[in-house]
């Protein structure tokens, strides 16, 4: 099976509309993908960022380019959403800059 690589957003709502807990799940998930910079500070990956949508739901934006760098990280993020029954929305290819 060929996997289509796409930009996507993980929304902090389950498929039946319940809010996903804990409330800091997006920060924790992005923290897993964060790195330490030359200034010895931890920063979020440019490919995985916390955000929120207009309804106020916590979200995680995932740039599909992360698959080129680390396919396992991309698959981990996809599987995190699937395993926790979270809503996933596909983003346009030119969404990230």
C-alpha cells in the first residue's frame, strides 16, 4: 500500500466530538518533536507546531516535509491521531512556508 504524504492538522476532538485530554496534549506532542538549538534552548520543530482552530480546539500542524527527513516521525504522528481517535484534516500543499 502506498502512503500519500500530505500536510495535515490533528484536531483535539475525537471522532464523536469529545474534547481530547489532557488539555496540554498538543504541547506535549510537539515537545517530543522539539530540538535544542545552538543557544541551548528547546524549540519546536518547524514541521510540527501547536496551534488552535477557530472553535478554540487545540491542534497540531504537521508539515508533510517531515516525512522526507524522518518517515518514522511522520508515521508516529499519523498513528497518534488514529490510536486516539482524533480528527485529522488535510491541509493544502502550500500551507506551510
